[in-house]
C-alpha cells in the first residue's frame, strides 16, 4: 500500500509466485491503494501487462494471467481495456471489487471510509 513502485511490485510477485500459483491476477481495481487505479490508463496498462508478460516469458512460464479491473471505470474505457487484454494474452478479466460510485446513497455512517469490511478487519488486526 505504501510502495513507491507499484509496477515493480507486480513484477516481484510474478517472479516469486509463478511456479507455485495456478494463476496470477493483476489487480488494478482496489480503491484502497492510492494510485493503483491509475493503471486503467491505456499507456500505463499496456506497459504493465507487457512487462509482466516479458517477465513470464523470461521465466519460461505458461501461468495464466488474469486482469482485475475496477467496476468504476468509464463505459468508454471498456472496449480499449478489453482490446489491451486480448492483445497481451490476458487469460481472463475479473470484473468485481468494491465500488466508490454509490457511496452517497449508503446509510451506514462509515460510508466515506476506504475499503470494504475485510479491509477494516485486516487493519484492526494490525493495530493490536
């Protein structure tokens, strides 16, 4: 969450988990991680996916790569994001995560806090 180089963190995960995981997910959808959703920008996404594929090829791995996108992206971005995924051998898209789009309609007093209930649980465990 406090990283200075998110792209490098994705690459480190590929290198550390490609041989023990069934698949890897590039999660650019989290509303809890500052600037992570910036990877929905076409150029940043292409750079990230191509770097991950290069690392995967260098490791001679055939592990499937999934891409988890935000439910809050513009409808106008869907076609380009899909095209980027297809052109860069992404095996599947994951289309769900916490949305920021409907916070104002919620009644819960915690509606303006970042993250879902699981995030709150994790944060509370680390505060002890």
